[in-house]
């Protein structure tokens, strides 16, 4: 009698033969070669859908989302009922649709009120996070916010306030309810079209207002952390305080950053040196930290059980060690604040330790794909951030590279393996993340490989074991022993960062690329890593196309800040900026996006006085704005304050630019072309198009079209409007 399994096998063979006969041979063989890699493509397709969602010019209507949901269900049904060979393609297409839906659902899930005016008054709320700004000011994030004279329905869920001037009335702790008087305003938009959209970032953090105070922060209620998240944050703050009390200076700040993820004590120069030496990844609690911590715990528990034969004969030491290490990793995940890199690292570690429990090997691209799927399902917005992109690019490249080395089986002595591992890890991770870092941060690090080879082993052999020793001895009051060990390693790492980070040739700047470059690089890398067969070499070809597009891109000829307080004109000698002070964040970002890392705002402003006959005129201060009573077109006057009387000469005022956001202008043979930050952002929940926007932009484009049909160049010099007749 023929068994059921044999009948099923014969049926599958018949179906395969029918499919083979109905498809061209080359197409059949190509699809057959990729069949066992369907799961690896799953996060790629899901991410593609998320990317399409964020690229939409307007938020999809509810009816469109219901239609997409029905399409996804239909595709899954078709995958089960359709031909076996094309079923994976249909499932992957369904995941693309699911990615669009996931992005839309997440956007609605985190939706909350956003302040749309400038507020000054009393602010009361519960402290849920503490950190420091780039300027070093202490910042507190509040929830359960109450604003004076603001209805609860219009009050943001969270606000972030920087503390300037007066010190707090008492030490601020997580869980305290505090009160102060602060200036608040809506989240700022991009400093230029296609720049980083801070409004979108704040939307998914559920922060609806940002501001500052120069007044004392008063304690309203003592800390009483409720809920798991606040309790973990309170523990995190307590550990940070303990670390700083045991280790002083930069070493203590670095140790606090690598143990709890709290960088609030790091000074700006140290952070800059770490970035310029490509050692800043040591501050991000990611795969290196999670792997080292769980590895040290796993090894210590297993060795400890082995020293007790009576116990080790009755239990499986390796599996007990895996469970303990997994618990340590979970605690570390919560302690670190749960960034994307830490979530990815914990998922990877969980898969590997789970494989130990079931006696399987799990260090593969499948584990990376699983981690990516979980992170994107939980936080789809992570896709557009550098943390997700760099973390998964480095991890996937490392898994691929070490798999290749394992297959090659190089005849190396045992002592050379650790050295090779460090060199390969640094080189591969650096190469995989370099283009992404250059796109987001406009710089390429040249000496990072050398710095990592010298510093990373110390991180694994000294700093992390010292942290584990301190944690184990903390209950008996001997944590200082572990901190002394940590201090040695931290001093070495910071010395290496200072040495390489202060070299003139440490980094070089690159201009911000066109928007298509990052997707092209991602597509090229994914094809090369995942495709089987000669088709994988399409990946490097796509990468070359991306580099070509990048090299042919041009920066805007004129940039105008969304506040009206700054103009930047591109000349043959670089960008010239209208003011030496004020709007420093905007100016620094413009220069970085130009690739001019070593040019300060003051240096860029030095050339503005030599520019005559420019059609873009900066007017600063109420006196100049109100004194302007005549003008000769074609000129565009940019004011940093709102005039008291009727606007003359088509002046672009702060109220005008608040609706458009930053403006970029390019010169071509067809004349001047204008683009606004609002044009790029679209009509999304975090960037609503204001009423009358189309008419306003139409008027502005009419003014731009009337400008002289010649490039800006060095032939222009600034016009002083107060000296005009």
C-alpha cells in the first residue's frame, strides 16, 4: 500500500514538473535557487512597504487602508492556493502591503496633540527621562503634562525642557512631579528640504513641544515610579549615580554611558573625538556590549558550575548558563533604554542562547532577518533612522563575512584567530556602515580601523568584565574593585580616541547626497548579500549607480532658514552665510551638508560683506525691518522679525516662512527653481499643510521667477537696505 507521505511527495513532484514546463528554464532555475531564502527577504519586503509609506506625499485615507488590508489578505490566500513556485513571491508582495499598513497603524497609535504656537507659562508634569543637549544643558522629559490656560485635549502628551541659567531647586529624579515656568514651541522642521525632519522624529517619541526655562524647577511631588518603564528608568538613574560616585572625570562619564546608555555626563570634545576615531559605537549599547555581557555571564556561570562536580553531574551547566545569560541580557536591555541597536542585539543573543538550549547552531542571516522583522513590527519608524540602518548593515555584513571565512578554513595558528577576528570585524563593520554614516553625518572616518583594532579588545577584556565584577560585588560593598578595573580600560579607550580623533586627517567631509542614493545603496547591498547565483553581482552595480548619482548631485545655490534669520549662498569658494551669529544650529547643519566640516559660521559669514547686487537681502532686527519703506524689484527681502506695519516688497517674514519651512533655490538654464521643506514633508500628521499654503507658495514662486536669470556666484555682494535711497 502506498503511504500518505509517498502520495504527497509524488503530487509535489508532479506539480513541480508542470511548473517547470510552464516557465522558461532560466526563470524556473532562478526562482528555485531563491526558494530557501524567502524568509531572508521577508524583512526586506516589509521594510520596503514601510519606506513607501513614509515616502507618500499625504497620509492615506482610512478607506485606502482598509482596501490595502483586503489586498494583503487576498495575496496570502492566493499564495496558499496558487502555484507552489510563485507562492513565496506572492507572500513577499503581501509583506510589502503589510509594511505600508504597519507604518500607518503605528502613526495613529502614537498620535497626540502637538503645540502649534509659542507658549510661555507654568508647566507641570512627571519626569520620565533626563539627558543633556548638544550644548551640555540638562534636559527633562515630562509626561502627564499640565499647561496653564491650555485645554487637556490640546496639551501634548510629553514635553522636553532644557534647563538654562538657574539650577533646579533640588536634584531631579525619575518619577518626580515638578513645576516650572518655561518657553515652549512646536518641534522644528528640517533646516533645509530633504534634511532631517525633527517633527517626524518627535511625533513617534510622542513629544509635542520643546522649550527651555531659566527659572528654578520646583518639586511638586516626591518620586513614586509607577509602571515597569519608570521603575527601570529609576534603577538606571541610580546605577548612573553610583558609577559617577565611584569613577570621576571623563572615565566615569564613559563608564556610565557604556553601562546604562546615559551620555548626559559626556563632554562635547570627548564625544567628538570618539566620533572622529570611529569609536562612538562603543557608546551605543548594541551587539558588542550585549554579546560581551552575555558571553562573560555565560562563561562565568558555566565555569562556576563546573567547579562543583556534585551539581554539574545532575544538571546541564551549559543550559543553565544560557538561561542566566539570557536573563542578564533582558535586564541590560531594559536598563539601556531599549534603543533599536540594543533590541536587535538582544533578539540576536536570544536566538543564539535559545539554540544552545535546543542544541542547535543559530549564528546566521536568519537570526538577523528575525531580529529585523521584530524591530520593524514594534517600531516601523526605526527604518528611517541611522541607528537601525547602521546596526543591521554591520550585523548582516559581519555574519556574511565570518561565514565566508568559516567556509575558507584558513590555516592560521590559534593565537592569530583573535587578532583576525578584531581586524575583520572592524574592517567589515566599518565598510558596511561607512556609506550610511556619510549620508547621515556628512563625514568619512579614515583612521577608524586602527583605532578599533587597538581599543575594541580592551572593551571586551577589561571594561565589560570589570562592569560584571562591580555588579556582582555591589551588594557586599566591594563594587570599587570592578570599577578600578573598568577605569583602566576606559582610560585606554579615551586615550586612543584622543590620539586618532585630534588628527587633521582623521575625517573628511562629504556633501549631502540626493534622496535616491540611500535607497539605491540599500538595494545593492541586500541583493549582494541575499541573492543566489550570478544575479548577486547586480548589487555592486546598483551601488556604483548610487555613487554616480551622489557625485553628480549639486547643493542648493541659496538656502533660507525657516526662521528668516539666515541666508546661505553657494559661491565658488563655498557657502557664504549672512550672519556670523544666531541660528547656529541651522548654519552648522548647512555647512556640514555642504561637506565643509572645518568651516565655522563666523568664517562662512566673512565673505557676506563682499557680495553686492545679490537679489536676496537679509534684514535683521526690528529697526531695519520697520525702516524699510521702499525697494526696487527684483529683490527678495528676508526678515528675521515680523514687521509692525504692512509687508512691503513681497518680504518673506517669519510668519511666511513658518508655513513653508526652510527654502532652497537652485539656478538652471530655465531660471530659478524653488523648493520648500513643506513641499518635501507633504501633508502628514507631523507636518500638516497650513490653510492657504498653495496660494502663498504660488506668490513666492512668482517672485523667484522674476529674479535675474544669472547664477548667484561671487559677483553678488550684500545690499544694505538701510543705505538705499
